C-alpha cells in the first residue's frame, strides 16, 4: 500500500502560499487567545513597542512565516487529515520550544528564562499546539479545495 503526499498535487510555491494562509488562520486563533491573556504587548516588545496592536501584527508576521515553512515541509506528509492535524500540532510544539522557550526570552534580554517552564509557558504550549492543529487543518482544507 502506498501513501500519496500533497506534493504530488501541488507545486512548492502553492504549498508555501497555502501554508501562509494556514499560518494566518492559526495565527488569528492563537492571537485571540494571546489577547485574552494580555500577552500581545510582550510580543510587541520584540521590536521595542509595548502595544497589543503592534504585538498582534508581529504575531501575524511570525504566523505567516511558520505557516510558509510548514507548507514547504508538508510535501513529506501523507495526504490524510490526521497527518496534517498531527503534523501541525507537532510543528506547533517545535515552534513553542524555538520561539517561546529560546528566541523570545533571548530577544527580550531574559536569558535566565531560556528553557524555563512555568504556568505561562504551559499556556503558551497549549496555544502553540492549537495554532499548529488549526494551521494544518486549514492547509489541508485549502489543498483539497484546489485539487
């Protein structure tokens, strides 16, 4: 039994665009969660602006980047819904480690917080998993509509 991959149907540029779309959709969901927890000003601080609006814009740019990179990697996934939902969730966890546990503390000058896990980081993990699952599902839905 063979397993088809999305790449047999979509060129890489289209996968990147679909990934960006999926990332933006997941980003809106995660952004709402972050707004409810008053976390967007911290994201804005990545460029020295403690504004929730600036934080949301930065969050969406990051979400688009992560989605586009997921689009590139998606060619390796089996074409099932489960693969895209699980793959997106796993990718969310990877970006939680890279972003929330490493890059963000370093960029904010909080080096002592690198790889530290507390309540705030656990909430961030949940948000990143939800982001990834939504992103993977949105990618898969858009890819199927284009088939």
